[in-house]
C-alpha cells in the first residue's frame, strides 16, 4: 500500500471521533443538579481537580 493512501484514511477515521469528543465535552454541564446529585465512587476526583 502506498503511504499517501494511508493519510486520508487515518484522517477520515480520527477526525469524526475527535470532533464528537470535543463537542460532547463542550455540551456536558458538570455543574447541573443531576450530575452533582450522582453517587460517585470513592476514586472519583474532587470537584475542581480537572479544571
């Protein structure tokens, strides 16, 4: 297989996944009452650790 044929296939596979991941993270509200009311496991990081 030619190297040039791999790049478009790789971009076609990775780009949609990356776009959905970014969109999902932007639309997720971690300060909602539903999310804050969830019973989280003990290994869950404290609020504010990741942002």
